[in-house]
C-alpha cells in the first residue's frame, strides 16, 4: 500500500466507525451490548430485525415516515417547478427580492413554527395525519426546491422555449414533455434535498403527530424510555432508517455533483 | 405567400426596440435582414414569429391578420444562432417532433424525416442525441427540424454565425437549394454583408431598431439610401471623408482634387464622400484614378486579397486589392481610387449621387 493512501483510508474508517458500530449493535443481543466492549457480535442474532418487521407499532413508524416524506416531496416539486420557471423566465415587480425572501424561511429554526402549526392543524382537524407533517415540511422544502430548480432552469437557454412554441408545442405540453426532461438532473437534486430534509426532520414531525402518523424517529425515542433499554432493537431501527437515504443518494449521486458544479446546492 | 408588416413597433419599458416598420416579405427568394449586433434583427424576427407582442401595428400572413395569433398556430419554423435541439430526444425524434404535433401519419413522418436527413447528411446520426454531435451536426439537426415542417415562413436567425468557416460555406451553398420549392417565405438574419450578397434575393438593412432600406440585394449594395445604409452594408467598413465641391471639382484636401464626374453633386458645398475599400487600390489601373497618399498602419493578407489600413490626414481608410502587395508599416504608400465609384452624401446623410 502506498503512503498517499493512508490518510484517506484513516479518514474513511473514522467516518464509518459510528455506522459500523450501529450495524454491529443491531446484530447483538441487548445483554451483550450492556456487558461490555466487543468488536463483533458474539452471538449473532436477527431477533431485533424480526421484532421490527412483525410488530405494527414499529413497522408503521417506517410506513408513516415514508408516506409523509413522499407526499411532501411530490408537493414540493410540483409547486416549485412552475415557480422556478417564473423566476427564471419572467421579469416581474419584486422578483429578485421575492426570490431572496423565499430563502429566509430556511433561516428560522423549525421550533419557531412548531406551536403555530400545532394549534392551526388541531383547529382544522389535520393533527396527527400524514398531510400535517407533509404540509409543514413544505414551508422549508418549497423555497429550497425553487432555489435549486431555478439554478438548473437558468442553464437552459430561452431559445429552447421559443423553438418549442414555434414548433407547435403548447405551453403545458412543452413544459412536461420538453422542459422537465431537459432539467431532470435538477429535479432529481431538488427531490433528493426535499426527501432528506423531511426524512431527518424530527421536531415538527413529532409535534404534529400522536399515534396514527407517528414517524419512526418518534417511535424510537418512545421505546427507549418505556420498555427499559432495548439497545439492540434501537440499533436495528437506526440501521433501517439510514437505508432509504443511502438508496436515494445512490441514485442521484451524479446529479448532485452537477448541482454543485452549477453552484446551487 | 407573403408576410406583411404594417407600422409595427415594439416597446420595452420606455425603450423603443423596434421603430415603426413596414415590410412586405415574399416567397421565392431570400429575405435577408442585415444589420450589426443589436440592430434589432432578432427582435424583429420574434415579432414576426409571434414570440413577442407588437406594441402597435399589424402583421399579416397572406393578407390574414395574425397579429394576435400565438406562434403555435402560425405554421412557422425558426432556427437560432445557438444550436437549439431537444436534448433528451434523438435526432430522429427532434426532426419528427413538429410533424407529430401537426398530426401527420407515422409513415409520412418517417419518409419526410429520412428525406430531410438525407439532404443534410444526418442519416448516420438519426439515433444519436444532440449532445453526441458536433456543433455543425447540431445546427444541421436544427435546420432539418425547421425545413421538414410544412411552414409558411422559415426564420433563420444568424444560423451560420457559430459555425466554423468551412461548414459555414458548405451550408450557405446548400441553403438556397434546401428552401427552394418549399413555398415558404424565408427570412434570414445576418450581420455579414458578404452573406447577404451571396444569398441574393432581397435585403432589408437594419440599424438601431429600424429598417433603413429594403429592396433587391444588389441594388441596395450599389445604391445605399444614406450613409448609415452604406456603413451597414460594407465589410471592411466603407471609407469616409469630408469633401468640398466647388469650381467644378471635388476637393478632398488642397492637394487632392479631381474634376466633377457624372455621379457627383451638382451644387457646391460640403459633402461626405464614401468609397468601398475594393475601389481603393495600391496600383494605378486606369487614367481616371485619383492618386492618394497614406501612412500604412496595419496590413493584412487574407488568401488572395491584401488589405491595408492607412491614415490620410485625419481619415483612416482601408484599401482592399487582389493579389499580394507588400506594405511597410509606418511608411507612406500611394493608393489610387476610382472617382466614378464614389458615393456623395449630404450633411444629413442622404445619398446625393
């Protein structure tokens, strides 16, 4: 092994250590975890995963999370696409100011909005539904998606639009069959960021749900306090929580690089 | 088939982008819009294509008012200076897309696409995507899409400007054949006078958002309406000098005078003289030529032509001549100009003779 490989390898090991520890723990029994230091599972067990996949209070946590994250991503992208198009193609009164103010939504901590959302959703009967969390996350995700998509759309010459109109494409048809495929990398990047934010956001998701739409992260904190320390179970749940994010990253990895190159991510 | 503009204007904010313009563009020949960058060629094309709304005036196609008709309904095609294709479609689908929208049958589309691709040498690339093609091929694909469609007007907005020299010549030679017999009005914007002359047909000179002169290309070249028109339609730039006409002779400077010829103004006064660089040559070829002296600042050799930029008094002139001529930079050289080729413009810029 060459010398120049040492630093990156050490760095990668350092980054992977907590993830390895989490995965290793998920295959151990709780007793083994509590009994002291062990690098590998002494008694390899899939019991923890079996519990999660059979107990509805566990697996519904995942389903709930995936549901509101998906709803949120779809809404965010669907709303952000036309908005970003308007910002990139038209000049209107206050367009630059508005574009900047969109971003300021992201500058406030989510906790600020927890109380107003809780009260509002309780009043209109949205509390403890997937829509409640999905809509609350839109507050942060739509501005971000508009920002990212506008960057990608700005890279598409206006002449493309003109050519399509002259060729006979109506606006909706042009938008769906020409424009969106042209910026599909941007759509991928924007969807990824919406997904990731919504997937890891805990405070709003926890505040706005009780039972019916409880996200997996909330399930994890509850189990830790009530049924003693089921550390193996928690580790398995944690491992499963990482997987969706890892899958999404795998699919958009090339687009993300492009997004960074365009200076908008 | 004809495209007619009646007193069309376009205003952006408080700026007049296109000043009142009336034109009748007909089929059967090229209608060249010639003007420098920023003269309003693209703005005018966008108005004619319906991509921009006119502030006032009317646009007619075949006598029918289309001023408020959307570009989708106008049956037109457009090729931009930049290579614009649909990036996620193959070349075949790119050429076929306007045909599909017009509701043409599948077999008819395949036949039309193949015919057009064959003329533009795109057959081997039909299944590739635009980004896998070279610049010239991309522009040929855009041209094919515009030509394959049954358009009543074809707009070509500096389609060859971004191509390299060889390709440009090749495509320029092909274009008239490609568009002949289509029955479409062809509008071709360019900033190169040479291109307008090569394409022939009719030329509209554009300057500062205005059509200054419109007519058969050769006629406009020979009889520019005013100084501005002569400037736009000359490359290298036309040579200009103040002259005084008195006592039956033209006086460029106290030393350089010549007798009034038939093309000179009849009344005495101060005029602006304009002469194209190819009529100012370094060797005397006829007795009527007027001798000039100038200090050569720059000399260029382009293939079979030599040109020299020289200073004569306060005027910077250009001479362009066939053959290879050697100039010493910084030295005085003799030049000879043909007085019968001079234009004389009045102080307001209008052509006198």
